[in-house]
């Protein structure tokens, strides 16, 4: 885990009236002066966006912003900053232990902003194709787990100081009176190691191991890597289908949809309000879900030239080949994001976009407000449209 970074923190109240929710975007949140937020379903075309077959909007351009859903919140990242917005539970909700979606919207939104310095800007060699993808993904993983840690800690009750009452509902408003309990950093470090090991075993070692059981019957390297690839992709799809049915992950998937809608709203140049963002599709061409599907397919072609060596070489290549596969897949997903308007690119992207139906859900206005708070914290510190070529050097962001 990277060392803890200094952060600017801001706690904002939840807008409780339609007027507050639909308030105009703050200065700095508009792009290219576009203000046309009229409903396109009434026949008015929104500049910077187009309507899909479901009547929802899709942005027509790519911007160097990305994000990730976390527990009751969203992480957003830009070129030189990233931020996490989390809706914290109220004292009553902490006492009850469970909360409905309506109750969850009552908590305050806490925003934490952090500086971001990519290694891609410091070392020219790291900006080479494929290599830059590996470095960018490593940085994204570090930020992603840090954001999850922040969101998880935000859901914990505060820890009273020695000699004070542990009743959360009776605590005062003094911020120094109590210190929030936090999950130990060693636990998070162990979680990262276990998660990465689990992914490698499930999606790479198990498919090659199962296919090796019938290697002698196949007698063909072509059939071997084809069956292994189909098996790997099937395991991946089954894994996503299983996750989509877990009830406790539903709100995370809703925040995932809120993240996509907010980024698309910004890319289209509309003011960042929950009602504007709600009109956009919850599917995004630079989504990590689409990226993982590309990884499964690229792996088939990367492993094909290896043939049928001894079992220990098969295992070694599946582990050592992961960075290469990730780097190539990253280049493909970035290309698709930049060329999303081309018809053939859309056709290739279609399976990945539809796969996002499993990992996203339609968010409500309160969840969109959280995602907008996270992106607003990033945009308050930088303006992607006004950045120079030097500022954008080495910038690689996946939504």
C-alpha cells in the first residue's frame, strides 16, 4: 500500500429539496460553454452527446477523467488529483446497524481530495506503448484500494476517547472529541495480496490446469489454447453473473452507474447536476468491466504462440504473461474510448458494454450527487480542457 497522503477534507450536507439538487453547476464545472440541458427525448439535440437505442445519452468525446465505485460512494481521478466522496451513516443508522436506501441518503457526504503524481510523467521509458498500460493499471489499483479503505473506514462508528461514553448516538459535535476507528493498514495490504492472487489463480491457473488434464487427447496446440481461452472467458462471465446476484453489492453497482453517468455528463459538456447526469447511459466505453473482457480475449492470442510445453512452463507463462496481457488490453480499451464514434469500434465494443449491465445499476439522484461531489473536488483543482500537452504527458485514465 502507498503511504498515507495528506488530503483536503470537506463535509457537505445532502441537498434535500429539488431546487438544491438541480442547482446550476459551479464555475469550473462547465465545458466549452455548453448549456443545452433540454431533454433530448422531446426532440432537442444535446450538443456533445447522442441518444442510444434506449433513449439515454452517450458522450461523444473522451476526457482524462475516470473513477471507481466504493462503499456508499465514488472515487474520481483526473490528471493530477483524485478524490473520494462517501455518504457517511448517521448516528441513528450506526445504532440500528442496517439502513434502507432512503435512510442511507440522510447521511452527510464527506469528500477527501488527494494529489496525484504518475510515474509516467517522471520516466520517459514508462510511456512506451504496453508498458504505460501496466504502470497506469498499477497506479489505478493502488488508488482504488486506498479509496476502498477510505470508504470502509467512513462506514465505521467513531471510537470514543478513553473515559468517554461509547454511545454513538449521544456523542457531541466536537470533531476532536472522538477519533474514527479505522481498519488496520496491514489488513488492507493482506487483502490486496489475496485479491490479486485469487484473480490469477481463478482466471489463469485454473483454466490452464483443467485444459492440461486433456492435453494428450487434444494433440493440438491450437485446440489447447482455444479451449483454455473459452474456459477462461466462461469462468469470468460466470464470476460476474454470480457477483451481480449478490444483494449486498447492489448499492456498489448503483454507485458504479452513478460514476459512469457523471463522467459522461462531464464529457458531453453539460452542467454537472444529478438530473443532467441521470439522463446518460450507465454504460461507458472505458469501463474496467469492458477492460477485463478484453483481457480474457487478448490472453488467448498472447498464449497461442507458446504451444504445449511442460506443465510448469505453462503455469509460469500464465503468471508472467499477465502484465503483457494487461498492457495490450489497456491500449485497446484506450483506443476504443478515443474512437467511440466509429461504427466498427462500436461493434467491437458492444459485448463489453453489454457486460456492464451486470456490474452497474441505475442510480438515484442522491447517489449521483455523491459522484458529482467527487468529480467536483477534482475539477476544482484542475481543468482538463485547459491542460497543456506537458500536463497531459503520460496520462492514462480508465473509467
